[in-house]
């Protein structure tokens, strides 16, 4: 099974359909500004080559997704998600492996909201991800974002769009 790679705004129009966009929108419970971030950062980044989306899907649903950021000063797995029915079958590892290859970085930054940390523990430990920062209030008031292999910039005011 091969991951679909979305690496241009043109391809995004055909491969990031309403199912994938709905999934991305559902992450707003963790990242309230995710729709703006996707429109203002990810889509333009696909056009200029600094962003890539990896999608594993079947005919009806998305099984796994990674949104990547590759800039001179930052290599980051911005979003990593595997459908609950597909977990513990190697898809998360495939997404990590493909991400590391495209990012050309063995230790990319990855953040995890406190509610999901238990779901990521095994995958992050197996891949040598190192907890570097506890970012409280970064994306949501009173909530900790665990930052691996890097750090988040100090927010100037309000939530950050990265």
C-alpha cells in the first residue's frame, strides 16, 4: 500500500477532498485555528514546496494523514493522525518513515496535545523522539502541548499559525 503524496496546490485540489478537509477541520478541538492555518500556510506551502501532505486512504475514508513543513530553519511533522481502527498495524510508522525521508531530518519537531499523548507514546519512543518542551496555553488556554525534538516559538499574541 502506497501513501498518496500531495506536494502542490494543484494536486491538493484533486486529492484533498471533502473527506480529508472534514477530517482536518475535526482537529479544531485541539487546534482552534486549524482551518485558517491550512488555508493560509499549508496550501501556499504546497505551491512553494515547503509543505507536503501524506494521505493513506481507501475509497470511502482517510486511514492516516501527515502534514509536513520543510523550511531552512524548521523540519516539522505538523499533523500526524491514524484512524483508530488502523492503529497498531504499522501505518503510523509508515507515515513517520515517509515524513523523515521527505523532511531529510531524522528528528523532526512534532507536537502532541495533552489529550493524545498516551496514543503517541509508543510510536514516539520507538523512533527516539525526545520531549523538549511543555508549551502551556500555546494553542488553547490551560492546555499543554508536548513538543518533541524542538521547541515552539514564543507567541507574540494570541494563537500561533505555523
